[in-house]
C-alpha cells in the first residue's frame, strides 16, 4: 500500500530534465545574452574611462600628473626590476588615449572585439606596474576575453552595422 502511494505521488512530479529546462529558461529570461554583453561592455569601460579622464587637462593636453606618474611612480615589475617605463611622456599619452577611446567604443559596441583587445593589453601593462592588483586585473581580463570571444551582442553598433549589411 505504501509503495503504491509513493509511486502515485512520484508520478505527479515532473522529471528532473523538465525542471532543469524550466530553470534554464527562467535564467535566460532574466539575463539574456545581449544584456549580459552590454553589462560586460559597460563594466569594463568604467574603470578605464575614470582613469583616462584624470590624465587630460584639455584636448590632447596631458596633465602634469599623468606624465609624473609614468616618470616617477609607475614601474614595470619584471625579473631583475623594477624598471622605469620607457619614454614616459609617450606612454602617458598612449595610455590616456586608450583609456578614453576604448571605453567609448565599448559602450557604443563599435569595434567591440578590437576595443576589448586594447583594454586586455592595457590590463596586462597595468598588472606589470601594479602586481598586487591582480584580483581586480583578472576580472578586467576575463571581461575583455569574454567580449573578444562573443562580441558586443545585439545591443551594439557592431550588430546594427552587420544587420544593415545583411550579415547577422
């Protein structure tokens, strides 16, 4: 009798596969891939943008602080080092340009994979200069790699351009 009741009760429970499918569908409704890609683009852009705007005093005019950082403060932590950055004025200028340009491209979703690659390279350089910051740098690298692998998503100019050209 007890066995028959258990069998009857268990027949009303959907199979585990159906529950997993429902859970997966719920998660995809809450966080569709395009929203996740947009969030990744913005999350990666923000810290670089914030750092970049501090490096400029005007249009193409670096702040004295930016050059001083690359001249006196930032060091490359390589074997046998640390070493000063080569051409600190050029490095400060390139860093400032990258920290402004790549985040704008990311937020717009224009050249997303290229912009993410640029920020991945910058992250590697930052890691060499500030090796104790690796817990944060690894998250930047992971976001950049995800964007390089999957692109900007449907909420991006890349997608609109491809759709306009008939290549979605």
